[in-house]
C-alpha cells in the first residue's frame, strides 16, 4: 500500500507544528550557507506545503507521517 496524503487542514495546529519541527530538525537537512532559526525553517516548509511543492503523507506500513517533496512521489 502506498502513502496517503494528509491535507494540512485535517491536522490540529499543534500536531502540524510538531510535525514541522521534527522535519526541520532532522540531521542532514541542508539550508545552504544561510543560517535560519527554527521558526524560519518551519515557515519555509509551510510555504512549500501551501504551494503544493511538499506534501504531508501517512505511511500505513510504518504508521508514521512524513513531509516529502512532490517530485519524490513520482
């Protein structure tokens, strides 16, 4: 079974915030030479989600949520 997209309006604001925090704080997340604080990183990812460039998905196999770039799903 493949991952299921979760629209952001289906998540409680606190849940969405925690998911975004977890995503942007992962090791290996590269923002180039620029330094951004946590809120700036979260805003950047939210803009990508709102623009449809990134998606929140649920994987039923692992029972976990993740944020992925749309082109990763192709």
